[in-house]
C-alpha cells in the first residue's frame, strides 16, 4: 500500500491578473491536506476509485469521460507508459474545503499522482507532477493559469508567471498568515469567466488593473525576500483594493478584510477567485488571537493559521 499527501495553498498576490500573464505569488498551506492511498488488488478487479468524502466508488470504466479523478489516473498511467490495465484501489480524501481558493482540486490530483507513480515504481519530479495536474485543472477551471498545480506540486513559495519557468523564492523572515473562510463556495471557473467578460467590455480599465497588480506581486516578492513584513501587509491591502475594483470581492469578504485590519492585522485581502472563499490576513504572535476573534465575530466560518517560510 502506498500513501501520499498534498497540501492546500493560498495566493498571496496576483490572482486573476495571473491569468493575463502577470506574475503572482502563492504559498503552500500544510494545515489542510489531501490524501491518496493506492492498494494492489487481486487480478480482474480493474482500477477502482474511492472518493471517501463524496461516498462514491467507481471503476475507471464506469467513470464518465470528463471525470477529473479518472482523468488524473489515466494521465499518470499514460505518462509513466504502463497502460491502464491494473488491479488497484485508489482511495482519496481531503481536509481542504472545496471551492474556497485553497486548491482542493489540484491537491487531490497531486496526491493521486504522487501515490500512483510511487506505487508503480516511477516517482515523478515536481515539474512532471505539476504538468499532469494542470491537465485536470482544465476540467475544473476552464482556463487555469497553472498557479495552483505549480505551488502544490513544488510545496514551496512560488513566483509564477504563466508559460514561464517557475521560480521558488526565499522568505527572509517567516511570517504568519490567518486564513478565514467566508463559508461561501465560489467556483473558480465562474469568477474567472466573470472577469473575462468584464475585460472584454472594458479592456483598458482591466489591463491597467492587471498591470498594477503585477507590479504589486513583484514588490511583494522583494519585500518578502528582504524581510520587510510591514510592506507585505501594505501591499496586501493595495492588492485587495484593486481586486474590489475588478469586481471579485463581496460584502462578506469586505467585512472579513475589515475585521482583520481592525483586529490589528498588518494587511488583509481576499485570496483566490473571490466572490466567496477565503481571505488572508498578515498577523504576528501578538495580534493573531485578536484577529482570530474579530474574524469569527464578523462571521468567519473557519479560521486557520499558517507560517510562511
Ligand atoms: O483556485 P483559486 O480559487 O485559488 O483561483 C485561482 C486563481 C485565479 O487567478 C483566479 C485563476 C487562475 O487560474 O489563476
């Protein structure tokens, strides 16, 4: 039996603009994880996928052709070059909430690729895993930038520009991020297509917003590399303001961002596709409990804290 895990992720800077070629920064969140287990079964069983959280179980043959779990299993087997005739049970489960900007789909796919490739004696590099997961991200998201599969497969802070080599960047002074869930599911595909339609109607305004966000992501990377944490917070606030102008915030996200700032966070912004999902806030050991309390009072459904660096 082979077991593998994959962490969740948050985007620090640059969501949406990254789809249009701007840089973005993302970091893994190890407090939430997806897990995949692969077991060899007696001959004739075929490959069975068990999605524990959804209480579903089906063989590869029974799965619809656009099933994302089927796609990642077949993609991995084809990549390794071992064909699809195996007798295996692949069980997946996850503590990463779905459609909240924490990368649950990419993490489940990554855990499957890791477990399956190791089980068959062909462990794969982070880049190969990322490329395979990107293919299933297209099923979930339509036109993904590729940032989710990259940060989750590399499990390091990444500076990501679409279609360019991924850069892993150093964090000079580790810092704390509070991640608060609005409780509202927001499928990435819908938020991304909303932005696309708005961009088509007003290219000039949106391209200006994308450029400004790209500059913030660059400055954010520099500030993190230099350990200038207060600048990171200020840039988070600025990035959130631009995301609001882009139309991907919501009253609930606004309320959470303001609550975090009132609680003493150095900066706060929505993270991921927006319109729901999570916000992130930059906190210290001194401010973390107060920010946590303010977020819960403002209606956060769940609050977790992670250290970056
Ligand atoms: O999966 P999410 O919700 O973190 O959103 C991904 C970030 C977007 O920039 C909105 C889309 C993308 O493909 O990069």
